[in-house]
C-alpha cells in the first residue's frame, strides 16, 4: 500500500514536465506546475516516511510541502479564472498574503512546537501546527469555492473541456479538507491514513491527466461571474461536513465506538466522485428532464414559460445573427437534441445559407436547389425519414444538406408570403422520435423568430433606401460643384482674350486650370463610382489576359509589392471589358491599401459549376463579422479612415449587371479574399 505515494509523486512530476514543455513561460502553465510540485513533494516525503526507521524528519518535510500547497494552487486558480490570464492588482494582494502566511509556517515547520512524535506512526500536532492546519483548512475551502465558481460559470464545450480537471482538483482539495478535519479533531497525524489519502489523490490525478492531455483544459478561457461566486455551495457543504464530523466524534467517545473505518473512506469517495460526474453530464440532465416531462406532465413543454423566455431574449437582439443565436440557444435548452442550425433565405441568389449552428462542425456550403426550397415553403415541417419515402429525388439532391446539418426535422420560417429560412433540428437523443409537442414548440418559436428576422430585413432595406436618397443628393451636389468649376474656367477663358500676353496672368491661368482639373477628377471619380442604370457592352473576353492588362497598366508591381498569379485553364466569357476592368482595378487597389502599399497579393482564376471565377486576396487587417453582414457593398461605409465606401458598391453593381456574384471571406486581422463569379 505504501507504493501509492510514490506513484502520485511520479505522476505529478511527469505531468508538470509535460505542461512546462508546451510553454514554460506562460503564467498558467508555471503556476499549475508549481501546484503539482508541492503535491508531489508531499507524496514523496510521505512515501519515504512510511519506509523510514526514523520517519519524523520526513513527516516534517511533508509539512513543508503542505505549507507550499495553498499559495501555489491559489496562484493557479487566479490565473485560470481570468479570461485574459492577467492577474489583477487586488488579486496579487490576496496571493501575496497566502504566500507570506505559507512561508511563515514553513519557516517553523521543523521545530518541536509544530509536531512531536508519540509513536512510530502517530505524531502530535502542537500549538503552531494546530494554527497551521486551521490555515490549511481555510485555504482548501477557499480554493474549492473558486473551483466551483469556475465550473458553474462554464457552459457547453468549455465545461466539457474543464469538467474532469475541476473534479480532479476539487477531489484533491476535498480530501485535504477531510484529512485536515481529522487532524484538527484529534490533534494527531496518523500515518495509517497516508495510503488511503494517496489512493484518493491517485484517482483524482488520473482525471487531471486525462483533462490535460486529451482535452487541453489549460487552453480554455473561463471568466467567473459574480453570480457563480455569490451562489457558491462549497462553504455550506464544508460547514455541514464539519458539524457532522464533530457530532460523530462526540458520539463515538460517549458510546466507545471504534472509528477504524479507513477503507470505507475511498469507497465513499469514489461513489461521490462518480455521482458528481454523472450529475454534471448534460446528457444525464436532459434524460432526467425528458423522463419527468413525459411521465409527470400533460405536455412535454411549458409553452407559456418558453414563449416568455424567448420574448425576453429577443428584446435586446437587433441583428439577424443575434436573433438566430438566441433562437438556437433557447431550443438547445428546451429540446432534447444536440445539433441545431438556422438557414436564412437569400432572395438575390435564391439559396439557403447557414446563419447559426450548435453542435455542428463548420458548414461551408449553400442549398441552391429550387425544388427543395419550394418544397420547404409549402409544408409546416419536414421529417427526413418521411421525405425519403415521399420524395426520394428531393432527398437525394439535398443529401449533403441533411448529412452535414444532421437534419432530422426541418421547420420553415415564414411570415405571410415572405420565406425567411428554415430551422434544422438534429436527431432526438432519446431515440423515441419527435411528437406533436415538438412540432408545436418549433412552429411557435419559428414564427416568433421569423417576425424578428423580417423586421431586421425591412429595417435594413429602409436604411438602404435612405442611403440611396443621400447618394442621389450627393450626386446633385457634385454636379453643382462641377458647374461652378466650369464657370470658373469659362471666366478664365474670357479674360485670356484680354490679358493672355501678361506673364503673371499666364501663371494664374495655369494654376486655375490645374486646380480645376484636379478637383474635377476627384468629383468625377466620386460620381462614376456609383453607376445607376448601368448599361453593359458584352464582348468575348479572356479573363486571364484582362487581369494581366490591369496589373501592367496600374504599375502595381514593385519591390515592396509581390503579386502572385495562379491562373487556371478557363473558357472565354462575355462581359463588358471596361466595366470589368474597373472591378479588377478597384479590388486590386483595395488589396494594395489594405497591405499598406506593401506585402503580398494573390490572384486566382478557375472555372467551376458553370462559373468563371477570379479571386483577389490580401494579408491586411481584414474586416469583422458585423461589418460584413451589415455594411459591405453598401455606399458610405468603409473600413478605411478616408474611404467613401463607394468602390465596392460600384463593383457589386457592375457584377450584378453581368448576372454574376461577388463574395468575401474575411476575419479581423486575417486578411480578405474577394471572389467574383461570372457566368460562362
């Protein structure tokens, strides 16, 4: 039995080395390794003490490890519980107090007034040692409450990553609370408890190793909310434990009961640990809730409560993305499914595009089959299994959608004659399939979400109309400015007939003409950047040659700019050469400005599914999701400080006139890729 402390010590050392090998300078990895070192030091000292003829020295060395234990782990907890891994000043004060107290006790841990021997396996805790164990008990309770806050502040995938680590650490500190309680109650250190305690630590370390190696829990960002701290149950449970411990000890003394139940401790511990793992499982929670709903209530859902909950969530959501996320959040909590997604209908491209998802891998395709979309519009819901039987052709055409979206049930989102999109629901994990209660809930939520999404769509259209009005007004201002410039030039021309021979007049005339031409160029560029009622002159064009022509004419190649061209074998297309030049030039100049007039620009051409495609990529600052969704391709919105936001609006107008498409892939600080698709 005395081998367990050695095993624990080796595990702590190996795990600490593994963590440090990943990033030895990171505060989180360093503090975690320090905590493991102090635990491993305790176990190694205990291992030697159990085998030593004179164990007193090693028992006192184990106390050194116990002195270091609270401060090291509190340092880790504070580092882990901060979202940006930055420890605040007030937190540093708390950590410093724990370290100062730990070092104080460690300085006197080898003295006679700390612990003294009673026998080979029993040691008396003296006054200073008693105060130390009070401090250790308080520290373990403090750490345990912090761990509880971290665990209950996490949700979904984050909780899945950290759950076993938090349970392992929590079990270690709970076991120290138990051991400390025994020592405070009897004021002795009994070496017979060491192997039992080591078994508990070994089980706990196995959970921590699993979480560190397989689930990389140290890579997770967790922020502990005030609510989680205020509602901590740790202090309550520990208080109940110590009260029960005191009553049991007093009862045992009066009745003369032998408290030699050493091996009952790990059995109880393992049972409680397994129970904790089960109770923290989302699957178990959902199955219990499902059983109660089906067998103890008339309806599977409390529709009134769900409707009020959803109304409250939508009250502060103003974008399509926020509404879709709130919808899936509610459905994932209410229903007994793990995979959900919302697909919104793009009227312009007549396709369904994914807007939000839960429990799915990244989905990067569109549903473009018109038959399937028409099929969806005319039904209150569609079950995958029923669709296979009723219309196998539609199912086979859209097999990719059903497989990647894990869609077992699809509910259309419709308001009047407006088709908004669909909600795709994955299989119900109970295996019993969907019932009418599920259809009723989904229909209700879909209707409410559809109204909110339609309001967003109409608001965006209204804003666009107002922006167009502003644009037309700006156009009239530009025309007025041009008239003023023409008048100025006309006046100069009239005066030239009288004063042309005067040198000073010639100089003024040239300055006036130069300034007027510069201003006119700027104004004309602004005006021509937003064509209305665009007419195109189609002709046969080799896109690869046209791109080369634009690159050469704009003189973009230089020492600071590296343009890489990856041209595919593409067919000739029908397009307006001059208008298409404007698109390529605009996108090239945007990429150049995004790169700060230096760096790398990539140009790709290829053909796919009846389209000739070209893309232009930069490695500039990119754009965020909100800008892409709300402002891209709309006039007067630009990511550039001096930009008018008209260039991309012009590009889209030209490509739309060619019945093509222009799309963008971009993330903040990860560059942009603009892709233009033109019909063959």
